[in-house]
C-alpha cells in the first residue's frame, strides 16, 4: 500500500473512531457520578438524588448531610443542585435586578 493511501486509511479510521466516541463525550453526568463528586469534594453524605430543573436546565437535586463533629454544623442537612450536563454545582442564590431569587424548594419539602 502506498504511504499516502496508508495515511488516508489511518485518518479515515481515526475519524470513524472519533464519530463513534462523540456521543460519549456529550454524555450527561449521571446521578451516581454527581453524588460521588459532591461527596468527595465537600466531605458530605449524600442522602438522596432526584432529577429537577433550575433556570431551564436539567439538574440533579441532592440532599446532603454534614458528617458528625463537635461543631454546630454536625448532621446539618442541605440541598444542592448539580448541572446534569457539566457536573458543576448550581448557585443557590441568583442575583437579579430586583434583588435575588431563592432556589426552588426540594420535592416534598414544606412550602413557605
């Protein structure tokens, strides 16, 4: 096989491989991966993960608990939102021109 044909064949095979891998590159962050990421990053125990929506984007709503300790934050429970596409933590407060918006209540939580 001529060198330029071999190079063309290798390039074509690389493009086919890249095209087959592209859907995986765009894959969303799963619930288990989001829970593991938050638990490792913040040292909390993830109690529950539910799908949700924040500002029109899909998020994972995580209920987390602080570990035991000697401070007032021991066993404190918080709710976090993780973007399903990027895996980034979504800010709880959004500054607006008229102040700020509170995050949506977690499913099953009492409404104010």
